[in-house]
């Protein structure tokens, strides 16, 4: 349950970040990437709530990819926002996902 809730919140954060990137910098790439990743995370959360293991796997993959992408962005820009926030919340989400995985 905690994994699904964490995933849902991270998905909403991803969508919000994509919208903010578009508004502040006019970045269509940020908007599209934020929407796609956020919707995939929400789909994963919904599947997890239904007891579908595929939702957990989808969420783990999407979150891991986002953490890697934002880690490379943080290294490149050396600015905490938004990359550091997405890394920190992504790692917390991954921990919740792995703790909620069936044994």
C-alpha cells in the first residue's frame, strides 16, 4: 500500500514538474516527459492497488529511470532544483516500492 501511495505522489510530482518546466522555460520536452512518466507512474500505482505485480515492476522501472536521468542532470547543472528534489523523492519511492514488494 505504501509503495502505491508513494508512486502516485511521485507521479503527481513528475507531472507538476513537467508543467512548471514548460511554464518557466517553455520546455515542451519537460512537459511531455513529465506527463508521460507521471501517467505511467499513476498506472503502476493503480495496478499495484489492484494487486497486480506488473504495476510494481512498471513503477520500479520508471522511478529508476527518472532517478538516473535527474542524477545526470544534477551532475551537469550542479543545481539542486529540480533534479535534487526528484532524486531524493525518487530514492524514497524506490525504497517504499522494494519494501512493499512481495517476497
